[in-house]
């Protein structure tokens, strides 16, 4: 038997015995092995008859999901976000099944990655609205009268980039 650690694998002995003794020293009908190995259970009935059985299980560790990429985006522009490399498959909340997607808006995105053992992990990211590099404010007037308001004619971008050269 093979299981993913995140599924909380369970081994159970037959129902109806009056006593159970597992190789882990557990005395319950079922155990939840957290590591791979062989597990043995001895069951007893009400008149003292016993039976023993063993079962081997492989418990695969869970992969780690991690979304990488920018966490801010400009409305109307796209940013690329990616699930971590090495997964066997990807499933995004958008329905995409590629490692990377281009997010077209500020929103929450979730990726489920699955490894070669069939074990899965999930990570999410929220792309927040941010400054748009292509937005430029060009004032149509200025008043250089020393009052501290509109004294300097300056072209400003939303991202705070300085204008290097202006030809009129």
C-alpha cells in the first residue's frame, strides 16, 4: 500500500475482535502510520483465540507548493506567476495546467501541485493593485510664483520614475 502523508493513512484490523495489539504498542482497531514500514497486529477474540497479520505501507512525504512572481500588478497589465519547478502536474484556480500563468488582473490565485507519487500541495498568492509604469501625468499648466503649489512643471509617472529628457 502506498499513501501520501497528508491523507493521514490508516491501517485497520478486522472489526469485532475483543483486543488488538499492534507492533507500535497501540491497542486500537486502527492506527495511522506516519512513516513507511511493516506493521503487525495481533487480534484476540472473547475466548482467547488469536490471529496475527502484517501489512507493509509506504508513506510518501508531501511536496511543498510555492507560488513565485510579483505580488503587485497594474490593472489591465499581466504579471507572470509560477508554481515551483519539479512537480508532475499543476492545476491553477483559473483552470490552467501549466507551471506558470499570466495573471491578467489583481486577484487571488491558487495552484495545486502534484508530485510523481500522486501527493499534492496547495499555495496561493494575491496580486495586489500596484503602480502602473505606463501611466504618465503631464500637467497642462504651472504657476511659478513661489507659493509652493505648482511652482515646478514636472511630468510624473505612477511608478515614480524621473523624466530623463523632454524635447518640446
